[in-house]
């Protein structure tokens, strides 16, 4: 079950304060990186919700993000909706799509689940790529940013946009955490542990899985809206399975099933990507080696490792005390 | 167009050629999975390495030098991978395995870029297979017929080994129930190693024969990975028959989809995969009945 340990709360508070402080001092490039981290963080929180807690390793989250980005751009640009209704529409569409995928894949487990989600993700990718509605390979440009000038915030400014992005990460985290603490979240963790038991207890398994997947999909769609607003240009590449694969890598680097860990992973991943690609064009190889090292070390990512060490240190005195008492 | 016999012959041959290439790749992957419950997404990278090595060797030893040496070299690479990464991850669960091999893909793509550069490399078709052969009213490139023939030869050889020899019986026993096979005195670990290395050699061979018909690029391993995975999931993980069926289905759907339903083509194969997974989650011809 998901709990907020003191370590997790401290980490989250530190990250939030650090990100906000950085947003006020950083230059243009730093702010762009901050927005990039925020988009990735939303996506990996969404993925950790289903993969870390429900054991549903999805390879279609890139596609869900892309659907959100395309739906937002089309709704805001071609249908003439203003930005917030367009975002609600895009998030709802991603959620609906995720619900269908979750319902259809509910029976598949393990490698079959991965392959099934991959198939649906690639289907969405091919559809967007080939459909004449969405500009094909050229993508679409001109997604607007929300207009908050009424309350004195100009989101075309990159500092304001970075703070807005951080706020959306916080919102995403709250949605994910409260989902996990609800009955649905507990069922999801229970399903991961023992599906038969929950079925015997009377849970409608497919509906629980599909609903959790839909919530995760909605968050991925939100990440898509933010991505479209950030670069104001989208291409079918957003839906590609490599985006989903990369998101999975980030979740693992950070710490699967910790919710705070993937955020740490997103920061590490984006910063590493920019630092290493400044030195060598072969940054994928370095990330690959780090990934292999992390998985081979059997630690649950960077954050998971710290958590396990802290837990071991906390457990030691009580163990010694127990020995002394005996 | 569709009433012309030549059209059907031509597209059938194209489909067969694609199927046989996919078969060479997927058979290794699927038998490795059947025996070891290990999905190796880096299989596509071994194929790309095979193609690059064939391209390099073609300049030195000619096409046939590459054809015979590349599978050996890729098998050796597979053996190195087995002892450094694969063996220690055997009991780590599917998640860790997929991720380690994911990391390997990242490393492999950049390694090929580092060694061979970013630009596509082309290699010439061997002199004895140049030109076209008249066949049922169409002219078909001889080299592509050679790929079909090679796929059939490998299929025949594997079927023979798996159904008629002792080692084949041991492998089938291992796929069926590896613990029971180990209790009966079969050295399952050594068999894993053998199957893994042969699978790698076949991936290298696929790369070597594909190099003259496709352009050799750093991301070719990634591009072939998804079709290969689709083939083994449609066919049923772990079964030779499944790999054959899956390759043929993929080859024909892809080829005929491209000419008959060009607007739906790329969605078609994924829709088929989704349908198979929903109706028969274990694939069409699973290894275990």
C-alpha cells in the first residue's frame, strides 16, 4: 500500500522548494530545461501509478501523451476552443482511450500485457502519422498557451510557464497519491499481489484495472497538453513507443512504485541528457550503461536505494535492542 | 491490377521474402523465450551488428566471406553477452531482463554509430545472384529468391534437429518443463547457452542476408524489433511452428496490406495483433498445449 514516509515527504518538499527557487533565478535555458523536466515528471508519475503499483508495464504511455498533445492542438487551433476547455477535452480523450486499452488488456499479464499496450500505442502512432488531418510527418504547430493575463500572469514568458508547469506536476502528484490512497488504489496494489484473491473477494477486476489505467492516461494526456504548449509544435514522434520506453527507463532509474522516485529520475534523466550531449553525441550509450548498472545492482533505482538504506539503518537499532532484551 | 496473375505472384514472392527474413530473426528469439523465459529485445541489435559486419567484410573477403563469418562473429558476441549479463539476470524476473536488454539496445545503437558512422551503408548483391529470373510470367530478383530458399533451408534444418535428434528432444523437454528436464539429467544450463548462441548466430545471418536489400543504418535493429516481437506474440511465444505462422501472417498482411489497402496498412498489423491478444492471449500456436 502507498504511504507517505517522512523521507518521501522531505524529498517532495525539497524538490518543490528547489524547483520554485530555481525557477526564479534561472536564465532562459534553465527555464526550458525545467519545463522539460516537468513534462517528463508528469508522464512518469502517470506511468508509475499503473506500472509500480498495479504491475501494468505499459508501452503505450507515449501514445497517450501524444493523443493528449494532438487533441489539445486540434481543439484549440482548429476548433477554436480556448486553452482550458481544450485541455479538459484532451485529457478526457486520453482517459477514454486509456480506459478502452486497459479494459481490453485486462486479461493479459506479463510480457503479453507489454506487447498488447505496445500494439495499441503503435496503432495510435500509425493512425496519427498517416491521417491527413494531423499534418503527417510534418506535425502541427501553433498550439496556444493558456491566457492567464486576467490574473496578471503572462504564460508566454518562460519563467511564468515554468512555474505553471511545476504547479501541474504538483497537481499530478496529488491526483496520483489520492488515487492510490482510495479504495481503487488499494485494489490496484492488491491485484498486483494476487489477482485471484481479489477476484474471490468480489472485485470486478477488469473495471478496476481499466479505471486505474484511465486515470493514468488522463495524467499522460495532461503531460501531452503541457508538451504542446511548451514547444508549440508537435510531431508524430511524441506517440512513438520509444517515448514510452524512455519513460519506463526513467521510472526504473528513479525507483519503481515510490511515486517520488520517478520525479527524481526525471530530473536526473533530463539533466544527464543535456550534460552528456554537450560533451558527446553518444549520450544514449551512457544512459544505457547507467541503466544496466542500476538494474544489475538490484537496487530499486536511485530513490529506492536511498529508501532501502534508510529503512535498514532505522531497523538496526531496534534489532540490536531486541537482541539485548532477549 | 488485381486480376493479373503476375501481380499476385510478385506480391506473394515479396511477402514470402519478408516472412523468411522475419522467421530467421524470430525463431531464435522465440526458442530462447520458450526455454529460458527470457525476452531479449537486444536481438534486433545483434541483427544490426550482423548487417554492419557483413558490410565491412564484403569489402575485404567479398559477400560470401561475410555470409559465413558473420553468424560466427555474432554468435561469439552472443556468448560474451551471455556470460556478462544474461546469465546473472536469468532469475531476476522479466522486468529486470527487459530493462537490461533495453540498456543494451541504447549502447548498441551508439556503438554502431561510433564504429560505422551515421550514414547508411549499402553493399552489393553477390555476382552469382545478380539479375532477374523469369517465374510464372514475372521477372523476380534472384537474390530475393535466395533469401526465400535460405529461410526454407533453415526451417527444414531446425525442424529436423528439433524433431529427429536427441538434442532436439532435450530442447523440447526443456521448453515443456525445464525443472523436470533437469531432474532427468539434462544439463539445462548448457542447453540454454547453446540455444542462445544459435539464436544469435541466426540473427547475425539475417542481418548479413538483409544487408544487400535494405540499407544498413544504426536504427535498423530498432526498426526490426517491433515486427519480430509481433511475429512471436501472434505465433505464440516459444514455439517453432508459431514463429513460422507468425512470420507468414506478418509478411503477407504487411505486403498485401501495402498494395491493397494503402491507407490502412500500418494500422492493419497492429489491429491484428490486438485481436490475437484479445481472443487468444497465448498466441495462435503456443508451445505448451
